[in-house]
C-alpha cells in the first residue's frame, strides 16, 4: 500500500516534471504576438477582397440572368427572330469572356504548382 505522503511527493514530482517540459516547449517554440494594427490590416484587406469578389460574382450573375430572362420573354411572346438575335449576341459576348477566364485559371494553376 502507498502512504498519503508518498502520493503527495509523487504528485509534486509529476507537476515539476510537467512544468519543466512546458518550459522546454516554450523555449523551443517561441512565438511573437502580432501587433493589433497588423491584424486589423489583414481583416480590412480580407473584407475588401470579399467585397470585390461579391460584386464580380453579382456582375456575372446579372450578365447571365438578363439575357436568359430576355430570351424567355421573347420566346413567350413569340418573337423568334428577336430570340435568335439575343442568343447570338449573348454567345458572341460570352465566348471571349469564357476564353479569358479559362486562360486566367490556367495561369493561377501554373503559379500554384
């Protein structure tokens, strides 16, 4: 059987060993805290980037939605020549944008690898 005093000594030894280990870890992996203004600048830049991305995505959404809604309107009212003209204009506008986007994605993929 163990005596209560032995348990206390053993516990103190464990605590001391843990404190030494933590001290060694702290010395080995020292870190410096980043100042608050730097964090604020990072947050500001992330918000600005997110806002730019949101507006770009909204512009893409509406540039696709308006021709689609126009085509549906022309189709519903029976104006087939106007429907064909809108489809041709949308295709002519979309193909260069699509090619530019594919090239941009290829450049970013090459930069990552």
